[in-house]
C-alpha cells in the first residue's frame, strides 16, 4: 500500500455519515456526511452540539504542529511522533506535512490503521513476536517495496520467534530491527546490559529474516529520572550504537543509515542534547525522536513535565483540548454535578480542571473561579464550589484535561473549533 493512497482514505472519512455512534454532535445532523457537517461551520455553543462534547482548538493544533517541526529541524532530529496518542490518521498526515519522517506506533492493530491510511514509514516502539501479525507484516513489506518498517528486539527468544514466523510466512524482505536498551532495573522492556544487547544483535545476525538497523530505547522509564540520570542513560545508548558499529555489526547489511532512536514527551531536550554528541560512524545516523503528546498537549501532566519549561527560549506548547460539560444538579451551595465523567474525560494522571463557565442564560464566558473537579463517576463530574462560583443548573463548564493518550481514546469524532467556536473540521480516531 503506497503513501499516496492516504488522500483517498482520508476522503472516505469525510464521506462517513454522522449518526448515534458519535458523542456530542448535533442530533439534527444525523444522516449528513462528515464533510457536509463540516461545511455548515456550526458554532460549538449555539449550533446544536450536546454536552458532553470534547473539542480541539484549531489554532492550538496548528501552533503545536509547527513548533515541533521547527524544534526537530533546529536540532538536526528526524521526527516520528507517537501515533498511539491520537490514533487519528488525519493528524498523522498533518504531522507528516509538518516534516515528520514517519509515525511511531505500539501494537500491530495501530500499524494496520496507519497502513490503511497510506503511512509509508512506521517505527514500532515495541517488541513484535505474534506470528499472525508477523505474517501480515511480511505481506505488507513484500507488496510495497517503499514501505519502511522498524521495530524493537530485546531478547534472543524474541528473535527466534520472529525468525520462525517470518520464515513460515515465506518473507522475501527482512524486517529491520533495533536492539532496545532497557532504561534500568525495574524499568519496562529492553535488554538490561550491553552484553545482553550484544547477544540479541548476534541472534539477529544469525537469521535471514531480520536485519539489524540500529539501537533504541525510552528514556522516560529511567528510574528516578532527572536530567543527570536521563542524560547518562542516553549516553549509554549512543555508546552502544558506536560499539556495534565498531564491531562491524551494521556492515554488509545494505543499510543506508544507522537508526538511533529515543524520545518521549518529557525529556526530548535531553535527547536533542545527547544525540548532538553522536560520534562519526560508518554510516549516516538517523537521530529519530518519537514524542507524541505534543500534538494536543494538555492542562495537567504534560504541562508540568514538558521540556519547554526548561528551555523557554525554544517556545511553548499550547493545550488544545477542552471538554464541555453541563451542570445538571446543584444540590447544595458547596456542590454541583455536571454530565461528563470517566467515559468522557481522562482521569488516569489527574482529574480534569475547571477552566471557564458559559452561563446558560447567555452572557460572556468567565473564569471558573471557585470551581474544582473533586471526583468523577462514570457519567458525572463532581464539582466543589466555593463562594462566588455563581454556578447554576444549565451552565456549561469548560474542562481542561490531563494526558492526551487517554483523552483521544474516549471520542470517535472530535470537533475542531476556532477561537470563536466555529467548527471547521472533525477528527476521526481509531482505538
């Protein structure tokens, strides 16, 4: 499947009909295509949208896409943003239009989604040992000589399973793999020592179905992470690539470049700094950054941990999500309940944050002063209200969210609204 099929697949998304599957959309639009609905340019607040409804800021999405494109280019990094954040092919293509090398993914289903929308370069930041998935991958690679795929390996056993499945599938093209260096004892996946990494590389070399393309890992799993510990681990990763190259492990495989990859959304400044120190190797080095949460950013966890807090001269990401919910009960002066809950809002890292109020009787939007989200039920937000909150049944409350990855996955079709509330697009997700 070639990348140029992406535009056709995206066009088919626009032909999908609006119906009961999609939360928050105006009920009187059921039966319209998504393109027809977008063409109406309805207003999020006066156009019949029903609460709860999640919206993305058109301006902030554009800002974030441009900022990370500039950042990666400034630091000489290739960029494969992690698509598991949004699982939105429309955003994948916008990321590629903004200079991304390709898209990072985590599990086979996500790869098939990306391929269905014509994504031609995929980095799987995970081990892949499922025989059925490997059979399909082999078919994809053999059918499309332009498809570039790279995934992790971290054990000899994993290499053996991959080789057996690909051999059984009659794979003609080898699968490019990178040895994953673990971030430390007690961290997530990855070979724990350089000797373990070498053993995995030797196992890869003993197969016909795999090709060693580089090394990679995830610095976000470094125990007790701080700048010193993260940079120390990143230097181990760089040294591993250099040692493999010196030992001739990349020679004779027909590689055009050596892959060196890391980079979540909390430490990409450290990745940029350490990857700038990569010594000259026998081949060009693809310094591949994989941060994904930037596309929408957030009002909680990533607002606190973003590297732009440490390097403010490089710019700042802007939170693009807002979840609109309506007050349905006001049982006491200290308490109110709104109609958005765990089925609508991310809550795994932080509870949502009350930000603004739109009065039900009209009038200007105001700050949500004295209003705090104290808990979530399945379909209710518990609001604690202090003196001066002035909250009434029927008011709309705009909530900021924490953790994009568990915000996108609760909504199949997300309005994209301009600052005045005009909805200009709809983002389809596939979880």
